[in-house]
């Protein structure tokens, strides 16, 4: 899979821990999913200058698809790249790649996140300030 047509504007370095390694000597696939979680968190921390108020409004993962393309080993240097592709009324579509230091894509993830009101436990419209901040990071007009 090629990244040449994807303009990732955010990436986080991933520290592989010894306990991430499974019996086959590579990073376990469930841990790869945790790396994508860290990427989403890092993305929103960047969007909101490390000041996200999750108790007022949040976004929850409603759908996720991960493709594991190549094994990851303990001594590799990884980054997780995150991009919001689209924002709808109540949801947004994200794409993420985990790559090694040579740019080899190890795993990809596409997910849908839904706006969520933690007080009423219901979905809600993505706020305008979220749209603006995400759009500013992504370079949308």
C-alpha cells in the first residue's frame, strides 16, 4: 500500500515495549491496535493543544478495520500517522498507518468515530469548533 496520495499532517512515535512481543517474537496484533489508539489520542491532543475536555463532549470509535501488512519486531522504530478524511453530521472517518523508519507500512486502520455526549450517553452532532480545528490541521478550506 502506498502513502503517496495521503497527506498525513500528524504522526506520533511509538515506543515498543518488551511486553508487546508475543510468543512468535513480534508485536502482537492486539498491541498494534493499541498503537492506533495512541495515534488517535495524540491527534486530538494536537487539535486541541493538549486541552481536550472529554467530560463535556467526546467521540467514540463506532467502527474499525485494521489490516496487518507486515510483522513488527522489538527493535524497530515506528510512527503512527493519523488523518481525519471526512466529517459528517455526527461522525468522522479516520485513516491511520503504522510505518517503520524506512517508510514501510506495517499496518493500516480505518475507523469511524461518533460524536458522543457523556452526560446523556447519546450520539450528538460534531461541534463546530471541532470541525474548524480539525479542518485547520488538515488544511481544509
